[in-house]
C-alpha cells in the first residue's frame, strides 16, 4: 500500500473507502470491478492503483477498516466490560445495528466478506476472523461467573455458537430489500431469551 494514500485529505480518503464498500457490498470479490470503485470515488483507475497495488490489497484494507471501526464502537459501548454475557451480546448487536443504520454499505461489505469464498482472499479473511473472534471471546468471557451456567456447558463454545448465529441473522436481514431495524431488535431480544432458557442454570424454588 502506498503511504501517499494517508497524505490525502480525510474527506478524499473516506470517499475512496466508501466507494469500495459500496461496490464490494453489491458483488462478490471476483465480480466487483475496480474501475467501478474508481468511478464511484471520482478518481481514475490508475490513481486508485497508485494508492493500492492491486484489488486484493484494497479489499483487505477495507476489511481492516471495518474491523477497526467496529471494535472501536464496541469498546465505547462497554459491551466487553459486562459481567452478564447476554447483556454483552445485546449491547454488541445494538452497536452492529447502529453501524448498519449509519453505513449500510460498510455493514453489508463486512458480512459479504465474512462469507467470501474466493481463494485469493478467503484465507486472509478467515484468519482475521479467527483472530478477532479470539480477541472478542477473551474480553467477553473474562468477567463472567461460570456458576450462572448449567453444568457441563463449554462457555467458549456456547459464545461461538451465539456469535455465529448473530452474524447469520444479520446476513439474512441485510439480504432483504427493506431492512426493518425495529423487527431486527425484537428478533434479537427473542434470541437472547431463547439462549438464556438453554444455557443458564435454573434457579431452585
């Protein structure tokens, strides 16, 4: 990546990034044309390749930006400091829905990249996902009281299942032509209630 990209005014950097999110959110990695990204950004294709050596480098930088911005907002929401795992999940999902409202192209790009199968980038994305998941799991689980869960529950495995179910739900919701955020929030509250009924220790009467 050419460091001169960071010498551009922030507004122009953001215009290029948003153009990438928009184009790659609509098509697979292989099918998304870089000349369309350049046109969306209002620059020439040659200038885009001056800042980023190739399509792969640009795509992975977009992925990095998504991760950095999402984690920043998650940390600001205090979702990683909760002693209640389900409250952490609820706050985290609210952050993701807020990001989707504010920047749907970036949100859809993130989900599409998560499920991307192109061999040119799949390994890098999956390794990054695993690293991010491990980081999130460490912060999510470090304050929990294991005694609140049923005997025999593998808490890390439980969290992984809920995390993947949440990502899958977001993907399904974003594929609809008309995203209903109120319905998404209601559905997720119901999912949390279901998880509690499965995983939490029953109180003795």
